[in-house]
């Protein structure tokens, strides 16, 4: 999976988390950590929401955050989940997010 964003975008990335071949929802999740390279780290619950209708976690990115990402790179998206029983498991690498440069660096 390669997602594409442009520096300055403000959006939410829909992330479907799969562990051991099974998609997970939130029923057994205590905390989930979403890392975009080493540049960005957000947690569920709190900064990241879950959309039952999409079956995905929604990782929000602000204009300020995407402008801070290095241009013309592909950043790995990594997810770790702490379950209510205390187990902590990392998802297989979720793919990458391609970050394209923007001519303008003005927040709209």
C-alpha cells in the first residue's frame, strides 16, 4: 500500500490494521500507536479515531504536520497495538506514505 500526500495537505489517512491475517477493530484494543517514519507519532484513543463504517483507524494530519514532513520521500507507516489483555503486537509494515513537495508553504 502506498498512500500519496502533498506537503500542506490536511486530511485523515484511513488505516486498516491487520494482525495475523485478521483485520482488527477497537473491541479488544487498549491503545494503538501510529508512526509515520520518525517524523510523526499519534495514539488511539485520543489523536486517532476509529470509523466502524470504514473499518479503519483515521490518522489525522494537519497542514502544519504535513509541511514538516520531508519532501519527495516515502515514509514507512508503522502500527503497534496494545490489547486489553496486555499483549503488545506490531502490525506488519503497513506500507509507505509518499510525500510530494509543495510550491507554496502557506497555511490556508
